[in-house]
């Protein structure tokens, strides 16, 4: 990687020198030097493009290991602290209907009744230690993934990553206040409900987008699981 960058820089400098020399030359000499400069510049541009491709491939490979860990923690968070507790409370059909209503109403907690909103808000409080630990790990994983893939990665993926991280930080802050559910206002309960469901949805999207961008094999696996 460093050698490609160094060679690209040297070739670019040689190209500039060749074009400068050709400027002060005449006749056949000018033509030959100019052609040589153009050829060197073409090689430099080719190596520059190659460097971008190699660098992107290396970033994808480096992020894959973290994505696999993220996949495991996300599965535990989603399966245990959303689907399992929700279905135990309402039953599978009713809880699935709750989630469908929330999604179809563009993530508006008003689509749920008061009992449903309060229950969702209670999950990260009831399971504070477990949820906080999982989300803390996931937050760090998303941060590392975002650093590795860089801002030049798919803008859609980086936008989802950023939004998801912000929601996690806000939820952890609310839960970290140590207020019991009974001490929360209706507005705070509604916001906590919204954050919790939005984080689950965002993590699903993040994992799917990352898998499709970074690993075809992982993307196929995720599709087979859904």
C-alpha cells in the first residue's frame, strides 16, 4: 500500500518535470518529452485508482471481523430484549402487530396505545444492566466500523451508522438517569419507546447494509435467517 502511494507520487512528479521541460524545448525533443510526460501521468493516475481500490478492499476486510461480532450482539439484543419479552407480554401475533403498526406509521409512537408504549419504555429500564452492556458494546463496534470504513464509504451506510449511534447515546443517557418508570413523564416514556424501537430498526438496517457492502457471504446468511 505505502509502495503504491510512493510510486504514484514519484511518477506524478516526473510527469510534472517532463511537461515543464517540454515547455522549454522545441521540435521533436518537445514532442518526445511531452509524450513521455503524458505516459508517466497516465501510469500515475492508474496507480492512484488502484490504490483507492486496494485501500477500499482492505477496509472492507478489516471491518468484517467487527461486523461479525456486531451481528452476534445485535442478535442477542433483538431476540432477547425485544422479541422474547414482547411476545411473552402480548403473545406473538399481538406483538408482531404492534411492531407492524409502528413501522407503517413511520416510527410514530402515537400509533401504539398507552399500555404498549409504557411496556416498550419499561424494557430498557427493567433490563437496564443487560441492555446497557449490550448497547455499550454495539456502540463501540459501530464506532470502530465507521472509523475503519471511512467517510468515503457508501454515504447511505455512514448516515445510518451515525443516526444509530446518536440514538443509542440518547437512550443510554435516559436509562442512566436511574429514574424508575413511574417517575417518567408521558413524554419521556413516549421518547424512550420511540428510541428503543428505532434503535432495533436502525441496527437491522445497519447490519443488512454493511453485510451487502462488505461480505456477500454474510449478506446471504442474513437473508436466509429472515
